[in-house]
């Protein structure tokens, strides 16, 4: 009998060879800029060697880019006097690592002028970040064009830390993801931190009958309350290994120490609790499923032809 693992392995091999109907392909820059992936990887690795916490930042930036107007580099654009861009939304103020994308873009413009999009650079940087942090090695299709729109009001479509499981399933479903894929992508929180402002509502006056969120482990709630006395910008790690891509995130949820309400909601839901248990027991399966889900996310609403452009500066529309 053919195992699910074998089938998934064949699927990943298949992904390496196909061209996509939206014009993307694995070897998109093979002739126009053959060293594009190496340039991005070297730039990312140099930055992450100095500051490993940026791995989480680049992965999160890619996610926040793709969920708004598709994977088109819109999150990289700076605000102007006439427009407040996505990056200045409250949901994006903690994003970091823009200078890494700038550095890679500058090197690529020197080597292959007007060839590699900022959207592709960000997607490749996220891939490299996962690998740098000890996660799975995977290749992604390239050929995304850069978008020409970046507006703060569009960020209302980002998942919120206050979402319950039903809201998460609905929002991810609107982008074509299953509940299982939503859980896997949430596992990206195995890297990084959250600010106290994102979860302080769980610590006091939670609802009319509870001062503290009852799904939060009491001792962990006390720890968070003490930690957040320093202010809403105080950072707390999602799990005990915030710079390592592993399945520790799912273990924290099982013990009631999920940092965000939306994290803990995965275990509180009878519909998807089994997936949390599964990934907490099987890191290899989580890594394999994450590869497929993140590749799929990178294909969201990509721009092609005249729908987009190759930005010469990632912070500005041409």
C-alpha cells in the first residue's frame, strides 16, 4: 500500500518541475538572472548571522504581504504625503527586516537591472529564513510582479490576534486554504515574538464573567502580567525556542500557554484540536505540510503582465 508520506514526497518533486498557469516557474530567472537566488540567500544569511530573530520577521513579512492584494511586495512600499501604506498600519508596525530586502534588491539591480521583482525577493527571503532557522528546505516558483497599490485600509483583511478558530477558518478559507492548512501556517509562530499589546486583553477584564482568559494557564497568565508591566511594546516569545523552526509552538498550545488568543483558539476548537495534537507529536509531518502550505500561500493573487511591474526601488512604485 502506498503511504501518504510517499505521495507527499512525489508531490514535492512534482512541484520542482512544473510551470504555473500564472506565469511562475521554479527556474524563472535561470537565464535572465541565474544568480538571483544565491544573491538573496547570501544577503539573508549574512543578516541572520548577525541577528537570528530576523528569520521570524521575514517570514511574517511575507505572510502579511500575501494576505493583502496577493504576494506583490505591497508591504514594502513606504507611505507618502498622499497615501498611508500598509507598513504603517497598526497591524504591521512591528514588521522588521525591510533593509534586508533593500540590500538584496540593490545587489540584484547591479547584476541584473530591472529583472527581479521585490515580491520575489521577499518570497525567497522567507524561504531562506525558514531554512536558516532549521526548518525544511523547499524551492518556490518565481516570476511575481510587484503591485502598484499599498493602502493602510487594506490591512483590515489580516487575521487578528483576537480571532477564534471559526474566524480563522473563515478568513483563511476566503484565500483558498483548508482548516488544516490554516493550522500549519499558524505554526509559523514557532519563530518569533508577540508584543504585549497583542494579548494584553487576555490578562485583565477579559469578558463580563472572567478577569483573565480562562483558556490561559494561570501561572503563565501571572508571568505575562509581570512581563507586560514594562509596556505594550514588550516582546514575549511564542515558545521556548523562538529562533528555531520546530513544533514547539503546538506543545505550548496543548499546555494552555499559547500567547495570542488566536493561538490558543486552535486547541480550544474540537474541530482542529486533533491537528494540534498531531503536529505536536510529529515534527517531520509538520515540516512537510508547512512546505506545501507556504508554497501555496506564495501563489496568492500574483500579478502578471501589465497587472504589475518590476520595481527599481522596493519602497517606491516606479
